[in-house]
C-alpha cells in the first residue's frame, strides 16, 4: 500500500514521552512527511502552571525526530488543517478524534477533500494506565510509563547504609542561609523562590517557622525532635485539617511512612504527619510521589533551609538513591 504524502499532527507535547513517540512513529509509518504542530505558550498556559515552554517542548521533539518530521507553532485549535491543500492525512488519539472530524467538516465546506484520519490507540504504562503528560505532571509515572515507586517498593522497609551518608548530608536543592536562632531569615528567602505547587515542610523547626510566618504547609512531617534532641516546645497542630501517624525508625523508610505520605498527597486538606521515630529521609519519598512543581523544604543543620522543587530530575535522583538502600520485606 502506497504511503500518504503529508500527515499533520497537533498537540501540546509536554514532557515528551513514549505515547508521543508511538503517535509520531505511526504517522511516519503512514506518510512520507509529518508536520508536528505544537501548541504555543499562550494556548498551553491554562493547562498547567508547570507546563514546559514551547521551545523546550519543541527541542525535545527535534532531538528525537529524523529529517522527515518538521515542527511548527500552533496558535489555535485547528491550525492549518482546514485550509491546507498539500496535506492528505491527520493523526490523532481517541479523545481528539472529534476535533479531526470537525476539521474535515470545515474542509468540505471550503471545497477541499477531507483528510484521511489515522486513529492511534494510547500507549499504556506498566500497570495498564494511559501514558500521558498529565499523569507525568501528576508525578505518577515517568516518560517511559514506569512508576516512580512501585507497589512492591511501597510494602518494603528500606534501610539506609553508611555508604550514602556523605551524599545525603549534602544539600539537595537550593540552600538559603541564615542565623540558627532566627530560622525565619532563611525560610523567608526560600519562600521567595517557591514554585506554583504545594508546600511540603519536613522537620519540626521548618514547620513551626512557617506557622510563625503565617504559612500552613500543605503537608508537614514532624518527629518532635531537632538534631536528634527532643523539642521542649512542640509544633501547634491545631492549624492542620488532618493528622496522620507513621512509624519510621531512624535510618529507615517504612511502608508506614510511605503510606502516610501517599495519603497526604491525595487529599486537598492541610495534613501533618507525626512520625514515631525519624523523618529525615522523608523527602526521598515525597519527591517520588509528589506532582511536578511541589516545593519541599527542610532544615540544613547550623546553616539554614533547603528548598528543592520536584522535577523529573529530582524524581530520577531519588529513585536512584532508594535503589541503593538495603531492602527488607
């Protein structure tokens, strides 16, 4: 069967993933040339505050594509499809099929032949969900459709070992310095750099400092200690809508802590997780489970506050760290 001449494909193409690759490969199998029309920043702004810029999305496609693919800026819902005479096909996934059918209606009204519609089914992840940019932004899967934290890992106890000690003591994020007896100095500086997502505060001093500043963290994780010494003045829990408990001995990441963090991330109320044991390693799990753009703050002893925003790179780093823990069921 002869190939079609020129195929159009439109979309946002945020966090270029396996589903995008499958769609474009199907277009390449069907047509000699493929035009990829990428929604511009103005069109994409309403989708998500953590959407990549047009240029970043475009560069990801160019880095993957061959010379048969060209990229273009899409400024409206239909692009050039209703009026182009040199194109003979358009490719879509099931949820955008209706848009392609509407394009053909407009073409017929304009006296043009309809485009051949190529419908491609969604790519599925390792647990049967759809690989989509929205699920990647939600922090559920990576760009290949793999879970950041598998169900099996969630039921295991992960034990820290000394080989990771130096690595984990280094600030993993942006360090904001300030006097130890005035933690609000460093915290105020950190709050000026937060992303649009939620705030997760790890550590009693961080949580209490934010409360004194009038900021209730979306999720607070505390253990009643600072520098492994019990605090005389406890965090006021009255400002939180939900209180959860977790058992997590020092040097471990337990299913109890993982479950509590997962539950906190799934509700839309301010939540405080009270840890019996130690919460120092909690940021690893928060990054793995949190949506992109989540702000995680924790104290750096004798120095200040660390802020790290959840990104795909942060998730990948935390996945690598967790893989180096000793695992016990």
